[in-house]
C-alpha cells in the first residue's frame, strides 16, 4: 500500500480546455455530453502515421534461418488445410497498421469492432482468431442541418475526408457524399469503455455537437459485460439565433470486414421494437460455414425525435437506390419515407454486391436549445465456431437466446439501459479519477489499456459442451451438444489420456451435466480403439468440464496472446495480464485457473514437431502446465505454440502455482484452493526433474526455455530461479492453509536450501546476474529478474530476500534499464550490460516489453519506490500513448526497440498496468489477512529433513504416468 504523502501532484497533462473551447464544454455539460476531465485526447485532423515494425539484425537472421524455414513450411501446411498458423510472420495485412485506433465497441467475448479516433469502424474480430483490420468506409455517422427555411444548409460525414480507406471508385458511391469535415475544430476524448467526439462548430458554426460512445464493460457484471452492443448518444446545442432542423444519419454495410460481402446471400429488413426503438436488421451469411451474423442499427424515437429508415441502398445504383441517391434524399428532405418500415426483407445480395442500410433521426433544435439523439448498434452471432469443428454458444445467449434476431432486443436494451451502465461505470472509475495523488497520464491509461479485453479476440462461452457437426454423410447437417465430428482426426492421432481426479468447476456438476460429459466422452471415445502405450490404457480424451448452474456459472473465457500470435490464454503472458481480470472480473480469472488446473492433469500423446530444432515430441505432457489452451480447438487441443517444447520450460509451472496462490489469497475462496490443490502438487513435483544437482533449485537447459523464447539461459537464471523460489514458498504456505502438512514441510525445506544457493550463485552486490553461466551476457541486468518477488509481495507473502537487496536490485534496474534508454522515456529495456549498454545478445534482450515494464513498476511500488515506479511506467505512456510517441494507442504492442519500432501489436501483456493499481489498492482479503509469517509455522520434522536429503532426483524426465498420490490416483 502506498502512503498518500509520497505522490507528487502533477499538472493536468491533458486538460480538455486545450482541445475544446471552454464555452463549448459548458454548453455540452448536460446529459453527459461534455468529455471528462481526464481522458486521452486527439484532434480529428491529427495525422495517422504508418507504424514501423521491428527488423532482425543480420546475425539474428542467420541464427534463426533454420527456424524460419521450418516455420514457413508449417505455415504453408496449415494453409493447405484452410487454417491460419498461430504464428505467421510471412503474411502481412492488406491494410498497413497506422496510429489511428480508438476505443473498441461492445462488451467482452461476443466479437468486437474497433472504432478509430477519426470515426472509422475497423479491426473486425467477429470470427475467432481472424481480424479484418481495414475500415468499412460505408459505416459512418453524418449530419444534415437546415436553417432559415432551407436557405442555409450544412451537410457532412462526421469524419475527416482524408481516410486511407476512402476511394473514389464511383460517382454514385460514398465518394459522392459530402466529406466537408476538416477536423481542425473536432476532438476525440477516450476513457474506456466510453469515448466522446466533440464537433465545435463543424460543419455548422452555430451548432455544438458531442457524440458519446458507450459500451457495457462493467466490472463484476457478468451479464451486461458480455453483450455485443454499443450506444452513440448525440448531444446537440444550437448557439444560433434561428431554429435548426438537424438530421443525424447512421449508415451501415452488410459486412464483417474485408471482402466478406462478396460471398452474397445477405439481406436487410426494417424493424420496429418497443419504446420507440426502430431500425434495420442486416443479416450476414458468413463464408466457410462460419455461423451467421445479424447486425441491428437503430435509433430511439421520442417526442422530439423522428426516426426513419432506408432498409437497402447500394454503391452502384443497380437493383437498389444508390449511395448518392440516398444522400440526396436526406439533404433535400431530412428523412426517409415512413412507409419503408413495411418493406419486409430485401432480396438476397448477389456475389460481389454490397448491401447497406441507413437510419435517420431528425429533430428541431430551438435557438440556444439542446437536444439528445441516441443510436445503437448490435451484432448478434450467438454461436462461435473454431476451425476444427467445435461450436459453442456465446455467454450472452444465456440471457438473449440463440436466435440471430436477438439483435433487436440487444439494441432495445442498450438504448433503454445505457444511463444505468454509465452510472455503474462512473461509480467504478471515479475513485481513481478523483485521486489527486495519482499522475494524470496514469489514470486514463489505466482504463484505456483495458481495450484488449474487448479487442483482443476474446471469446466468452456459456460454459456448456460444444455442439459439433456430425458429417457421417456428405449431406448431413445435424449437430449435437457434446458430440464431435468423428472424421476430424485419425485414430492414431487421438492419444489423449486423463487422470482420475478432475478439478471441479465452481462446485459439483448436476446429474444432467454428468450425462452431457459422459455423452461427449463417449462420442470422442468412438475415435479411439482401446490401446495401450507403455502400459497405460488410453480410453478417454480430455472432457470439456461443464460450468456449474447458478450464479457461479460465468462460462468459459478465452483471449488471444495477440492478434499476431493466435493462441488462446497464453499462460506465461497471462501471468502479467491476469491482474486486470482478478481485479475486475475475479470469477472469470478463477474459471481460467480451473481450466489450467485441469490441463495440468492431462496428457495428449499426439506427435508435434518443434520448429526451433526440428525434433518431435508429444503435444501435452502430464504434470506440465500448457503454454496455451490451443488455437483451432481450444480446451481439447492445447499447446498450439510449437516453436519450443514447452514441457521443458522452467517458468510455466512456477507461474501456475504463483497465480493460484495469489488468486486464492486475494479472493479468500477456500473451495477454489481445495479444488486446484491436486494440480498444484502435480505442477510442483513435475519440476523436480530440473533440479539435477539436488540443491532445491531448478536449472535452465541452455535454450530459451521461458517466456523470453529467443533469449538463451544457462544454469541457474535470475528470472526462472526467482519464480521457483516464490513458487516453493507459495506452495508450502498454501499446503499449510489447506492442512497438507507433509507437502508444506517438504517444500519449506526445499525453499530454504534453494534460497541459499540462488543468492550465493547470482547476487553480485547490486543485482542478480542474468544466469550462472559463462556466456557474454551472464552478468547482464535483466529488468524482470525479480518477477517472483513481485508475485510474493502481491500475495501477502514474506519477502524472498532481504529488503535491502530487493530495493538495491530495483534501483539498479531503474538506473540502467530505464534511465539509460532515452532518459527513461521509453520504459525498461529487457537486458542491459553492467557497462550501461543495451544487451544485444538477441532481439528480445534489446527490446522494451510494455507489460514487463508495467510489472517492474508495480514491483517498485510494492517496495516503497513510488518515484521510480511511476517514472518507469510513464515511459510506456510517453512511447506508446503520448503525442510525441510512436502511435501505439489502443494497440499496445508486446514491445518496441530503442528506436520505437514495434513487435506484435494488440498484445495481452500490457494489461499488467493493472498490477500497478493492485499494488496501490490491494484486495481486502490481502489487507485484512493476519500479519503472520505462515512459513514460520511450518515445522520441519527431523524425519522429513532426512527423507528430503536422501531423495535421489532422476537425471532424466520421469515416467509421466506416475505421480505422487497426493496429486493423483494412479494404478499403473
């Protein structure tokens, strides 16, 4: 906890008055129309520069040549099956990334659409793992103003006309619209999950306009936060002397980005719902047998607002009204024909034809009067299908059903409930925004980094087993819940086994749940013949555990490592990002941990080729924490990452134990602790094989066997060794709290032995060496060397080392890794030599990782180093979010080089900024826990001490079929 007097009061670095005139702010300050005091801001005429990607050096390229060739072959092989490889550096987006992003739309896990700060709708993430980044330029808001009996008119798309996506293909298309907005007097203000666009006298000098974008991202609300919908509330203020007729227009294309409209078969239809809500449904038939999507665009009619629609218009004028004709109708009349509501469904589109729809809301604004107009957008895709056949219902279908037409109910509820959403959002955000001790940049960056939980490819299911198409015959289209396509895999590839103990998901299953699991296993099992492998009978695959019915069932949650690294719930990265979920949606965090606890206890013997060295192994080793939950068949086909054999990584298992204990301590959920305890025991015992000299400390194996997967480690490493020490202490403490005395004694003794070895071999007086080897970088200063201590402090456990050593090492990192790189204005470089030069050993040692920088800053704050902590974190804000930075707002990358070139945009790890907030405001369960060192209460009996010292740890990997009975029931 940080004391209040230590913070400096900083000047408001982004005051609204510097972007919007004070008069306009005062006039818009009703009904939420004025932007907040703290927000990320840009002028709409700001240049959206193209972003610069990192490049490897010649020597790095030579070292990685064999890997590159094998990866190229793997990418092509996956493409031949119609799948995208999880990592594909060879295929570039058609639309080059630019500094144009803004707050995304919608809640979590139901598909997302981003909206750039200049108004374009882009980064379409409707189909899991696929992101169409280019904007759909037909999707716009526009305004039409008529004064003085029609003698004075203004009309414009409410976006600057210099978008990269605007092409003058046809005079009858959208290039015929009025793109009169310069953006010079228009500004964007972002405070996720809301954003404000203020038009201060554009295009009508006597009209102030604010558009407020609202999405239902509400902490601890597991219903509304899953909804695929957003609201756009327009506040209009007439400063002129005459009445103004104002028509606002929302246009939308029947497309999910890219060339999706080309498939044909799409159609639109108008609708009228309750409470004045009306609009158009756009039914989209997706390609490649993906589930359909239905959009709803709507506005709310009131006593002062009239809503009309044009269900269909096209770009060419063939078969339908053209975009130009539609525009001219609004310019002339200010609305469409009321009879359009009776038009019914349109004819399905032809291949290559793009159907669009328009919703108009018209009102009169009196001189010096004000008016509010509300639009809403929803996209209903109730089923999510993965490429290897599994289809799940999304979370929101528990409340809205599985019909695509639920889009009508979604927009209705959005338009009638958005004020309640805003109240909850403000209740959550205001304590932080009004905390005068906190730096201004930190307040809004903290919230804006949460964009990833919407735009990071998240999938949130209802927690039930998948429905899988049975294709027994070419004409069959039937599907069953809990059944799998028996033709997706050959029998010889189905080598999956399971332990006798499963981790319950928030309690016991119902009888119906058990039947579903049995049915699912039975169908899966039909793929397999009874066979043995080394004496182990292979009878069942990994079951999909059903979430418990009732309020504790929050479903299953997935989010990508990044839009360029398509792997779900990458665990070594979730280690950093998980603080956001733990703070805001703790039930989701516990659900993810249960999934990994189950995964620890399974083995999948299907063969996999590892691309780094060309060797082969099995997909998932029992006892090893998986790197990820998969790509094309999550939960069932884990470890999509195949660069290295991650069963030999040294950080995954300790990170699992540390996250489990932190979540256990932060939530106080004893049932969770008991449920996952067998997996914790298994994960800890699995690591014994890496302690080859029996000193209690694991050793690395001379390859990049941890999250820094291009940075080789030899012997004992500062990073993995510290994680292991922390895991030993956490496991021993958890064992004590759960009453497992034998385990507690065993791992306390190991901790004591390992700690002495770690300090003796790595501490050099001012920091811990990178590793205990003799390579040129063994004495490098690693920014992340105290990751284990970070988790130890976050979990309320005793420090691993003397406080002086911890602060000395953190100060060294601050002085070298932070301040010696552009004066601390870029974050913490991963590696720095003792001479103060960036470690050039490999591409990762010379990179600045955004999420690691936030984690290091949190660690500093936890140890009373507030100035160093906020200065370190501010480097990421300056480099990524500020106007003088590189343009990475709302697409924060994994890292950048010292010249600002990015690697891996839209990445999970920067959510670690919430570890800073966690350090400032720890959970109540941590704060109120007895200030007792539980390690001191673990008594080591002489018998246990002798037994541990006599254990002969095998030099090779153990038979993974056999584990201690404390974790498994094994009869082999």
